[in-house]
C-alpha cells in the first residue's frame, strides 16, 4: 500500500466513531458556511468533517490518477477534536473554525515536510509556519494536507515535481492543471478540502484557478506576506487563496492580508478593515470596465475561448457595467519589453535556506550536481544557475534592482494607471488563458494563451480570476479582472457580482459523493 494511503487509512480508522454521520453532509462543493452551519446545528462534528475529506482523498486522489495530495497533516483530527470541545463548551468560535484547507508544498508548515516540489528537500521540516499558514490556523482553519506543485515553482505550463510526480486536471485527467499551483487547484476542484493556498510569480494562482473553475486572487505586491514561502523571484512572488466560490476565497483573504515585519516588501496600513464588505451582488452596476484587446485577441487565441469572453462581456453589461472596448494602452508592449530579465531564484532560495534550522542545502546549485530534479525542470535550473547565489541582485553587474526601486517596472505601472485614468476606468478585463488546458503529454508543445504573465506581475498589480464558462462545455475558462494597486476590494466586488449573476462553477465529473461508510 502507498505510504500516503496507509496513513489515510489509519486516520480514518481513528475517526471511525464519527463516520456514520458523514452521509448526511454533502462534501461536494461544500462551502465554509455549509460546514460551519452543520457544526453549529449539531448535525456534524468537526472531526466528522475532517474525516469525510480524508475519505475523499483516500478514495479518489491516487486511484484516479489525479495525484494532487502529497502529505496528510497527522494532527488534523486532533485539531478538529479541539474545535469540537470548544463548540460543546459554548466558546466563541474563530472566523474560519473547522475550514479544512489544502496548502501548496512551498508554504512552510512546522508540523509537516515542505519540499517546494524538490526531492532534495524531501526531509525538510521548517522551524515554524509561513505567515499565512499561521494566520489561518489562528483563525480556526485546519491544515488538512499539502499539495503537489511544479518543481521549485518553475513552470506555469504543468505541475510536475521531483518529490511527488505529476498532477492532472480534475476536469480531464488527460489535461494539465497548469502550474505551479496545480495540486491545490485540482484538489480544491475535486472537493478534497473547502479551499486552499497557492503562490503566483507570473501565473500560478490565476492560471490553475482558471483551468479548474476556481476563484483565485493575486494581491498587490506589498499587501500580503510571503514570509515562509519558498521563493522563485522575491519581488514578484505573491501567495494567496484559491477557492470554489468568491466568498470562501475572500474569507481566507480577509485573514491573510496585511503587514508582516518579516516581509520587507509589505506595506503597513493598506489593507481594508474587512474585505467581506465587498461581497456585493449588485457590485457591477455603474462600474466602467475596459476590454484589454491586446491580450484578449492575441495571436493563436482559441475561438471558443474568445466566444466565452464575448458572452462574459455581455453578462457584465447586463449586470449594469459600462464596457469600454477597447481599452487603449499604447505603450504596453514597449514598456513591457524594456523590463530586463532578473534571474534571482538562486539568490532568493539560498536566503530561504538560511531560515531553516538544518538546511538540506547551502546553495541550490548543488541540485544540479546531484541530479535530484525532474527532467522538466532542467532547462530552468540551468538558466538560473548562471546568476550569483550570494550577491544581492541590486549589486549585480548590471544590477537587478529590487521592486519597488525598479525604474522600468515603475514606468509600466505608471503608464497603466495613466491609461486607466484617461479612460476613467475602474478595472480592465481579459481571458485568464486564451486557450484551453494542454494535453498532459504535450504540455510544452501546446503551451499558449497564458495571459497572467502579462502586465500584472511586472507592475505589481492586483488581479482576480473567476469562472466564465467551459470550452466545449467541459474544460474551464476564467475571466481575469485587473485594477489599480490596492484595489482588491473593488476587484472582489466585481468578481462576486459576476459570479452571482452567472454561476458558471460546476464540479468536475468523476469526483462525486461517496457511499456512506
């Protein structure tokens, strides 16, 4: 028996006294509100909820070939038991009590291994939790399991690690979930937990969320902490929620957003008091949205995705939004192309190693010497290996200035804001991907249409993606909404209103309710 399957079976055996009530709760597409109401009403215990999700992982993850889950939290049921005691005692319950979550394997968890998708870190247990993980636990959420990712978060195309292998798309096991947060995306889509965390350097929250019909949010660079998240590019990385509903994603975001002294790029006093106030079903009325045709109509865009986008525009207009088509941003390509590449991965990861009590490596380039990496990661590793590993990128020759002290990136940001102002726009829209998910055996050859790499990461902008329909009525596509820095509340309002009107989200086939135990 696979080690993960054995551990799952043991957990379920220990929780067996609660299993009989699981048939009265529908885990498929359940929300945080559904779980909390079931517990408050007495129809479910938190232990039964956790055990129910563990049963789903045991029944579906490896058996189906999805391979989203890498490790189960051995303390999840004990945390659930503690919450049940708090409920029984009539204690005040925290905001996210008994919300089982999937955590991407580049987030530090003090009670679980954190590999970053690399077999070289297979035994690495960090000394403490990542900032976001700690915040979520303090709010009553339960870290249920870690999820597979593209090795070192290198790839936006696919999710393949040397530590745990390949993850498939829950809507079609012959397709990719994109990368690098594909494990969280497919696991949440298949209802292995209520929501999850991913990270996004150029695509990796929004792309997998689009491919799995999820809501995903990439915050303004500076609003959320990356402390305890294995870096790919320190001044482009963002971490954040991925969820089946906007409301659940916002409930997580409301807990994790904010200043962290351990992340030098976070800014104090910029978060909203409560992001849940923007869950407004009529939020599109009166908003001015620009259609970013430069991305929406790019060469090679799939006609069916373009048709879904056209329908999304009509739905936005019907909901009361004023559509400006096209959004004119004349210097977009010029300014984007002027931003030099900065291969700071080696330096940033070496800084991360210094936070570990017993780092398995001192220099990530040792992985090239040992060969402990997936074939799919070799070219990226060879590229990053040429850059200094112990010199601050600002001091390179030529220098690679760290955001926000990067002239070319600032010019792109200022020009984008000026274009929004000139058109009097609230936000701009475009397909998250202009093409459907690639076939899993042709992930590189069929990689096209990834719009998330454009504009947002370089300019440090916030963006959300929300389901906008299904290619050939079966593979998800996402609508991306991008706005000014620190406009997360507005983007949430727009996404929630669009979701409320269209309700595109539906579960993937093949991961339905389980028979009663």
